[in-house]
C-alpha cells in the first residue's frame, strides 16, 4: 500500500495526565508534514491497560478506518499511552502499512515499588492502571508485547548506551515503557536527555518523530 500522506492517519495516544497542550503541539507538527492526526482520549481514567487498548481499537475502527480500504494508520504514543498502544497492536487485527513510534521516559515511580508491597501506590489517583504498573507485567491480563509492525523508539530523560551495546542504566532493562528487549527489536532507537514532557514540545524531536512516521526511519539523525 502506498503511504499517500493524505491517507496516512496518525493516532496520538498520550498518558492519562496530558492536558491536551502537548497533543495539540504534536498534532500541529504532523499536520505541517501533511499527515492527518487524531487524538485518542481516555474518557474514564480507571480503565485498565487492556480496556484502554480495546477502546483504542474501537476508536480506530469507527472514527478512522470506517469502511475505507486505502487508509494507512500509524501510532505516536507516549508515557502510559505507549503501553496501551503496544497492547493494542499486539492483540488486534491491523491494516497494512502501519508504523508505530514510542516516546517515553524509561522510568516510572512504580519501578522502585515493583515486587514490593504496593501500599499507597496501588490506590493513588489512577486506581487499577497504576496498580498494574506497580505489579509489572504479571499485573496485566496479557503482557504488552512488541509491536508486530515497523516501530521506532525515542527514549527520553536518559543518555545513550555506551559503545558495544551495553546500556549505561540497567534499570532500562526492567522498564515497562522501554524494556531492553523491545529496544533490540526496534527499527531505530534515539536517546535524548530531555524528559518526555519537554521533548514533545521541541521542534527537532517532533521533526524526528514525523520523519519516522513518514519514512520508517529517523531522517536527518
């Protein structure tokens, strides 16, 4: 399928806390490149990861694809949205010619509580979804896998790995957002010391994101 940019729809899947400002900045950047952006919104913050993924599937089928056969759908996801997108693309039928870009800090405050008593963390603000994060993969009904389509990762808030492929922060290996096995399977990986929230407002990072969605690699990197 040709990726005609007017038929190339990009779904932005954010974290729960996003106010909409970052999504608007991302959407404007995609529009400037001729892509068609859509923002997936969480109507209920107590959704579990698999529930949010199911609703993402409904959104794709009813709001984007409908009965069209010449539409390409790609995903740009960040923070908690990266888990939702990975679950969705790993468990639901996809149209061809899709790409997936994951932008995320590798760390979450639940990381240091994993395999320990959850306590306040499991009930703090987000309820079940945060409990899933605290419990790790075993807290999910099914593990959020590797996208079965070409995907790239922008790892924010950390330095690049040392030469020889040895990552300079072992915690990345245990991260739910950007685990090391997923980085190895990605088509391309870029690191930036900027936090995710900051990176999503910086034009160079947005240009890299757009280039991957358009071409399948980080053009100009």
